[in-house]
C-alpha cells in the first residue's frame, strides 16, 4: 500500500513508540532521545559523586547566606518570561510572522490576501507593501529530529506584489482561516498519529469552533478514513489535498504548522480557553458516537448464535452486581505476555469480566474506543498500543506492564499522560525472572542486572535487546495484588457514585 511508504521502509519503520532512532544530531536531539536520557543517568563514577557533593555544598551555602539575592533574581527572570508577548501575537495585517521559539515545532502566520500555489509548494501573500520575504517551514511537530523532518514537504511562504502574480487569480475563495499541516512523518504508528498529529491539530484549531479549513501535506486517504470523524468535529469544511489540488485557494488568514505541548497532553495554561486533555477526550466521545451506534446496530443484526459466542458470560457476580470489566490489550511478536491465558483466569478469579482486545492496523478506532470506553480496567505491555488509554473514561484504571529497560519511556509517554487524563495509573515493573531474557543471559549479566548501562550504549542496543528481543511471563501471584488493588478501587468508586446519584 503506497500510503504506508514512510513506515514500511526498513530504515524508517516505526512499529512502536520507542523506535524513533537515536537523536544524535545536536544537543536538543540528545535531550529528547531515550538513549541519551538513560546514558546521563549511568555514567556516574566516584569522581562524579564527589563533584555532585561539592556542588550541593556550594548551593546550600548560597541558599543559607544569600536567599534573598538568589530568589529575587530567579523571580524576576520568571516574571520577565511570562510577561514577554508571545511571538506573532501582535502581528498586523499584510504580514508574515514565524514563531520558531518552541523546541518541538515551528508555526507561521500569514494575514492578508493569501493564495496557494501547489506547483511550487508555496503560499503567496499579495501586498503592495511587499518586501523580500521567503520563510521556509516543514509543518510537522518533531523539528528536532532531522531524519523524519527531511521526509516532510517544505513550504515557501512569500510576500509578493500584485504585478508579479497576474495569472494567480482565486479559483476558490474561503471566508474562514486555514490550518496547514502534514499527515506524513511517523504516520502509521498510533502513538505518533495522536501525539504528533491529532492532539496538536486540536490544540491549534479548536478555538475556531469548526470555522476553519484544513490544508494537508502528504495527504493519505486512509488517514482521512481513520480520523475522519475527529476531523469533522474540528472543521466544518472538506479538507484540501494540497499537492493534488492545483486550484488557487485564497484565504485572509493562514496558520502553517501545529502547536504541541507535551507527550499525549494538553497544557491548559497555553490554551486560550484553558482546554485540557479531558476536553480532547470529550471531543473523541462526540466524534465516535455516530459510528458506535452503527456498530451496535450491526452486532444486533448478527445471527443469535454469533451474538452468543461474542457476548461475555457471567457478567454478574453471585450478588447480582455487575462485574468490573477488564480489557487486556494483547500483543503479537515482541513484548507479548506469554502466560496470557493464565492471566485471564486469575483476573476472572479476582472478580473481573475479562475481554481480550487485539487491535490491528486495520481495526476501526471506533471499535477500540467502544470496548475501552465501556471498561473499568485496561492492562497492557508498554508499546504504541498503550496510546489507547486516551479512550478510557477518567476515573478508570490503567495498568501498564513495564518490561526490562523501558522504565523511563513507559512513564514519560504513557504513565504521566494517563494521570493527566484522570486515570488511576498502576505500573507493574517486571522482575528479571519475568523476562524472556532471563533464560538467555547469565543472572549477573548487565542486561538483567543493570538495563540502564545497556541503554547507555545507544539506541540500537535498546531496540535489539529490550524492544525486539523480549517477552514477559508475569508472576501472577505478584500481579494478582495489582488486580485486587484495581478491583477494590473500582468498587469503592462505584459506591461513591451511587451515593452521589
């Protein structure tokens, strides 16, 4: 399938969140990279500890004898940063302004008589006060990662005089702004589709209340099929396939690029109306409702024997109370749960109604949403599919199984964002004996004893050893404690909700 060409090439394939390469091109690349983060935690010699102790002593001395001087200077700096106007916030009409201050993304603004020209990958601002302006931008939210940014089409934003564009008359005149972004890059990986695309699109465009047109680079029909319901909640107009639409579209305002805040998160302090990740989830809820109703109708029309086979049995306990629903996100290949069948049995013994979900690339997001939105607990091993915690209702429980060598990524990409959504997050860090690597390496091997030292060697080691070469076999006596804790939490929550209703 041609539209997956960016991720099917061996050197660019991204089947999981962590498979993003080692960012070694400049200092920010290193800061943002998983392997660099781990490396700085492990290169600690005795000399390093002595230096740290010395620095701590000096810092304590300053705080003890000069607190007023220290904190007053810090406070002044913080206030100056907060009071500085945001770049481009005061831009005038007939202007082009680019905000390149963010570490993750560039965003440019054009106001006036703006016209598209797909043949030259350009947006022209026609003005009598023209100057020699030619801004270049690749509208994708991973600007520190040059390897993937090189795959994104570069746009030219130019200011020109009317005399230089006699043939560029408007074929389509839009009375609403445009937001321009790319659906390329790591598209095809559900984490990146939400983190790099859908959530930034929400952050950038929701303030227009649907009165905005989306102009897409690297347009994919499958992407629109997959996210069409969400896009339709953000825009009341058909999206424009920039490369293949040769007409001249005219706008009075264009935003090129998307804002991004953090991993699968929204910072309300940076939103004009203080929207949060919960507001984004509410939008998903509204977007998926029509299709979910259709799915329910389709299920109801199936033969009764098929419905019976699909319907979970024993959904109530002995007291006639509905059992909490637990969904296991099942993996194939690496990082799968080898004793998944026994896990299901233990979860049922605890008191759960258990469902196994095996999402594929072709699985409708609406179906996944339907299953998780109605569940109380989601259990899964660290990987891109954990992005589906976004489909859980706030107050639900997310249990993430953390394989060896993936601690930081598991917490940063999924654990912390889940808490921001309002989920009860429980991490289950496996012991070496629960890893398939336990049978491959000696018990004192750094692979088992000190994963950080392996990660510090570079991305290729992390990928080979911990991501592609590891499965888990849960200690079900130990894991059962997590299930009991989650079960009790759900029952308490239900009691509280019943008391309030």
